[in-house]
């Protein structure tokens, strides 16, 4: 058990001979090609142009693998050693694409550039470990191919993605972000900010006790957050609507609902009633304007309508809480 924990089952890169380095390079190129094809498949429906980029990158890796196999065959025969990244201590690792889903454009583009940079460093180090002129040239050429003045991902993006295609895919990515995070989060913030106004201010004016008011606000905020989060998860699995992961939407809704309620509950930790109430009212004012800004910025709601809806709704709920509290 301890030998596994401390990496005793792996070899140091410096201990590999030419045959083992070549075998490692072949398996690494195979893995990278599979990853690029997985990226292409995951992006194909929503981002077909970027999918074409990753398909081309996979074919490029196939070409590298073929060159490496030919060099291996000439020097060491037909039987290729089975050496993978996880067998070499300190060697760069690749996270399987299924562990990082759903894949977004920014994530896979950044991953592709990091993969190229790591591969280039590997080939440069591998080239130092061979005295064979032909093999050294091949490894150096592969390092240059990975390193380049511009990364392969960027060069292929220029080939497959014109300005119109980039704008189209960026718009799709923005829409997905709005559907998965902004819209559920906004719904939660509105519910937390507005629906908790009545119980919090009713408790405040009914009791005049800041601690009791805080406890009511805390319970209302957490309860609303849990309820809204589970409701969002259960309402839509995202498969048909395309709104994304229900877990992510549920977390966004639940967290923002809780934050919206706690915003004007936390001031009641201040012992002085009127100071706490004045700060809570100011926080409510800020929350309502933030909601209006998000509606205008991400939901394209006109400023006038967003302000009217949010401020009027908040004012009515606030008045309801005050009236009930003073009854």
C-alpha cells in the first residue's frame, strides 16, 4: 500500500532508455488523439466549427503517431512496449474528458493549448536522451510542430473559424451560460430578496428584537434556498430544454436565493433596532437595483420595465411585512 502511495510502482523519466521513450511517445499521441476526438464529439451539436478544429488536431496527432511507430519499427522491431503516462513518475497527466463534462469552448481551447505545451516540453527532453541523428531530428521536429510560433489550436481555428463562425459559437456559449447559471441564479436572487422581505420585516416590527428577527431571516433564507434549489433540479433535467445540468442550475438557484434573503437578515445581528433596520432597508434597495441590472444586462429587459417590476414588487412585499408587523 505504501509503495503505491509513494509512487514506487512508477519509473522516473530520466531512467527510460530510447526504446521506452519512443513507446511512451506513441501511447501519448494515441491518448491525445482520443481526447481531441472526444472534444470534437462533445462540441459537434452546438459548436460544429470548433468540432472541425479538434477533428483536424486529432488527425495531426495520428500523423505524429505514425512517424513515431515507423521510427520504433526501424530501430526496435514490431513489438511496441506498453508504457503509458501513469507508469512514469513526474510525467504530465491528462484528465479524461468524461471527468470534466460538460465541456465548454473556453475550457477545451485552454486544454488544447496546455496539451501542446506539455507535449513540446516532452519532445525537447526526449530529444536530449538520444544519440541517433535520425531519431533526434524526428523528436525535434515534433517538438517544433507542437511548440510553433502559433499553437496548432490557434492556427486551425483561423482555418475553420472565421469571424462569423466565432461570433455564432460565442453567442451559443453565452446563451448556454445564461440558461444554466444566470437565469436560475436571477430567479433565486429575486425570490430570496423579495419573498423574505415580508417575514423578516414583519418579525422586526412585531418583536422589536434584532436577534429574533435575525433568526427568522436566517430560517427563511435557508429554507427558501433549499426549496428553490430542489425545485429547480426537479423541474427540468435540461435534456429537451437545453438549459444544462440540473445540479448546476439547482446550486445556482439555491445559493442565490439564500444570499438574497441573508442580505437583509444579517444587519439584524446589530443590537440597535433602528440602526439594523435602516441598514437592512439600504441593503434591500441595493439588492433590487442589482436584480434590475442583471435583468437588463443578461436578459435584455429594458431598464424602465426591469426597474418598475422589481422596485414595485419589492415595495409591495416590504409594505406587507411592515403592516403585518405593526398589526
